[in-house]
C-alpha cells in the first residue's frame, strides 16, 4: 500500500469515527466511556495522519 493510499484509508476511518462520535453524542442513552474511547481512537488516527503527512513532505 502506498503512503497516499494509506493516508486516504486513515482519512476515511477518521471521517467514520467523526460520524460515530456525533451519533454517540446525540444519543439520549449515551455512555461517556464509549464517547471517550471513540475520541481516543479518532485522535490516534489523526496523529497517524499527521505523522504520515510530515514524513512525505
């Protein structure tokens, strides 16, 4: 997998987590631990995206 393809894959995952987080936040029975875990996964992916972008440039 090329770096660009990996970046695109990570960006799709990040977007999917953004959607998941939004649904968790508006849910009347929201679980704060689940919200926190989703935020952590999203942040890890964002950090990986930034790391890859900086290694390409």
